[in-house]
């Protein structure tokens, strides 16, 4: 495209004159150095200072997308950003290389998608004007207390490894991508309250309060016999638990009995425990509770701590929350799901129309490996 960010750059002008190095290998070496804090900027070809430089810094082209290019530096910057986002700290160069193999398919796929959206934004007439960028920089300088452009540029280079030109391009890409999403996607996604109600009715279990139980317990601990299991101790504890249960059945207050003989910490509260989420209880306890009415008392249950007698104090069922309480949440979630589906479909159209000329075979394979995730209708974080 004539108005692309890299218009008028030919392949020969941009290709490095050094020998070809596998993409991931070069990225791994540079990222390992960056992680160690030894690399802050790309070195000059043939020298470390302007005075000693003997050549021109040339970037290696990895791919052309509708004529616009993705360079080695673009890839490396995105890899570094991805690793930072995941809080990855390499413990060895081998670990870093493995991580690069893992993230690079997603990184290059995102880079291609972003470039396609940026190109679409330019077709729609969007761009970042000089005035808008100047206002953006002025705001950042004011918020961070930078007194001069030089202070801002130095901070930008140290914190992000970016020049002002890099930063402007990054900001313009974000603005164009956002504008395309708003115009081409968000405005086409609609959700009525009737549809939200239908979704609520079809998914009541998602909006139900968690069922709970409130219990009282009497625990008779089984004395431990080092190195063996004592049938006698077990029988004595069972008998004591059955006696405690019978006292309650005969009319004594459960709380008073618990305070008097229970070995559980809950004895201080008359054996009260809960409310408890029903789902966290063991299967054995659930089966016992399911057979009790409120106020009912269980037979002694063998647990890891000893023998336990339970009283069902209260129970709440899984009752759906009223629609009005969850309507906004449903509207947001379903809208976001639909927006993601439309976004996925839109990107598929752009990819189908794109002409991608790969200059690195390894990177092409990485891009193709990401195809299942790239075409998935599932929104990230929802699976």
C-alpha cells in the first residue's frame, strides 16, 4: 500500500548485509542479553559510536503484508513485550529459547493482525495528526514531570527501548486499531433486553446463589497409637459419639453437649460451623446431609479426626438471582462474546484478502502453527 508505514522501502534496501541467521536463534540471543540488562538499544553495524561506525544499520525483513513490512526488530520488541506481560524470568538461555518457541506463533500472528487492522484504518481515513501526537507527548511529560523533550526521549528509550518515532508509530497503530474496532465491529453488534432475558432463562444455573448448609458438630477424637491402628480406641470413640447423640435425642441441647464433650474447635460456639458451601463438603458428608431435614441429627460418621455427629441447623438452595440484578452483567458478557465472534470473523476476512510474502520460512511455520487458536471463536479467558 502506498500510504503504508513502510512505503517506498525496497527489499534490497532493507535487508541486512550480514549472513542470514535463523529468526528464533537471533531473537533468543538478543532477548537473553536484554533480560540480563546488558542490551538497551540496537548496536550500530561496524562500530559502537557514530565516529567508529563503518556501515549503515539495516533491518532484516521477515514478512511483507500487503506491501507493509514486519522486521526483525518488530518481532524482537513484541517478544520482549510478551515475556514481560507474562512475567517470564529466564533461568537459562535454553529456557528462554523454549519460551520463545512457545510464544512466537502468537506474537507473529498478532503482529500480522494488527498490521491488517492498521491498513484498514488508513483506508477508512484515520491517522494520528502532528497536533494530536504533540498533545499526547505534552500530557505524558506533564504527568511524569519531564522538563524537556530530551528528558522524555531518554526515559522512553530506557523504559521501553523506543525512539520517539517508534512511540508515535505504536500510538498510531493503537488508535487505528481501536477506530476500526469501533466502526467496523462494535457498531454492528446489538443485544436487546429480550435477548438478554432469553439467555438468562436458558442459563439459570450460571446466576444461582451457591447452596449452603449450616451445621453443628460433636467430634469424639480417636486417640492415636504410634505405628498402628487400635481397634479398641476406635470402638471407644464410636461408643462415646453414639452416647452423645442419644443424649441429644433424649432432649439435651445439642450446643450444651458439644460444649461439654466435643474435641472440635467449634465447641466454643456450641459446635456451630458455617454457613458452608455445599460443594466443598466431602461426598460422605453430603450424603449424610441429604438424608436430614433441618433439625435432624446424623448417626456417628467416621472422619479422619474421629467420630462426628452432625446436626443440620439450616440449608439454602441454589436459587437464581432475579433477572434485574444480573441483567447488566449478562448484557456485558453476551455483548463481549458477540463482539469477539464478529471480530474473529472480520479478521478472517482481512486475512483471506491479504497477500503475505514470508521472507523467513521458520516464521511462516510458526504463523501456520497458530491457525487453530487464530480461528477459534472462543474469547480469551472464557475457556
